[in-house]
């Protein structure tokens, strides 16, 4: 007695779609000291001190700076953490 084994039909592999990227934008304010902002970016966004300083100066001089890019839920978390420190931050879809 012989059995027929059916092989699965090959499907065309679709490239996985990457999750849309969201940017966390730090906004300049007149209430927080720059050292405090840099420290918050180092702690919460895990930026090196040099990069955190550059983003802080960019926000100070130009009104805002993108400090992090990731998927939406993570961007929302980072924004909320920055806001919990009294910083002004928003997210935007890239």
C-alpha cells in the first residue's frame, strides 16, 4: 500500500513590511536648564552626552529637534517619559 505525500505549494515570499517610523521631537522651553535637558536625554533616550548636548542646542536655537526615532508605541513611551520630567516633547510620523 503506497501513500501519496502532498508537498506544500510554494508561495512567493513577501518582503516584511517594516513598522512605520515615528520621531520624538524635543521642543525648546524657557523653564528648564540645558544641563537638566541633556541629562534627561542621556538617561531616557540613551543618547551619548555629546549627541544629547547637540540635540538640546538644536532645540534651543531652532525651536525643536528630533531626538529619537522608533515605532509608534516606543515613541509614545519616550515622549511620555520626557514630559514626566517637565520637558516639552511630541511625536510625529516620518
